[in-house]
C-alpha cells in the first residue's frame, strides 16, 4: 500500500514525535550533566537559545530528508518479497546513518557561521579539519562519557535514525 504524501507526512510526524520525545528527555539530562568548559556555556542566554533553535532546525531538516529517503525506499520496494523488503529496510537505515554522518561532518562549519553572527571579529574560515575526524566519529557513534555537549546530541541523533526509519517503514506498510 503506497501512502499519499499527506498520510506519509503524518506518519513521519508521529515517528519523529515518538523518537524525539525520549531524545529530548535524554538530551535534557545530558545538558544538566554537560562539562562546564563546553562552548555552549560561554554564550549569552539569547545566543544559547539561538544555538538550541538552530540545532533543532538542523535535526528537523535532517529527519525530514531522512523521511523522504525512507518514502522513496518504501515505494521502490513495494510488493517485494519479505527478504527483499528486510534488505531494503537495512539499506535504508545504513543510508540514513551515512547521510547523518555526512551532515554531522559539515555541522562545525555551519555552527561556526552562527558563531560569526554572535562574536564580532571572527574571520571567515574553514573550520573542518581531518585531524580529529576519527575522534569525532567515535564520539558520534559510541555512547558513553563525552567531552562536549555537541557530542551527546550527535550520538543520540545518530542512534535516533534507527527507530525513526523502522517506524516509518512500519507506518508505510501496515500489517494486514
């Protein structure tokens, strides 16, 4: 059964809410236990609120794109055998994680542009380097103690891709 765009959008909103509610609660506890030297705490209250809204907008945009990807994958493999469908869902999750990691790789530059609006005199420069890439990747994928608040959020967002994708596939192909 192929859902209409409106039905799929509703399913995506429900899936995002189901995944987002525990993610938000988990993030609040992480925020309360975040390291004090985190750059987030150097911002003014308005700067912190702007950064939080920017992060929320990035997550919403990311999960919207992931939802479009899942809709395409679901429609493409409509009516296939159970094994092919299972493989398509596994491929969808893997593609979601790859896309997430790509955007996470670019996120320092986007956040630096935001910091440029907050602090006068920051030069326009490229802040992404390959030096710390394995450390960032490990902090993103593996749960555990983190040095930065951004690593907490990145890790929870990374793992939220799995249930989000599974919920979308369940919503698009209900059991009969």
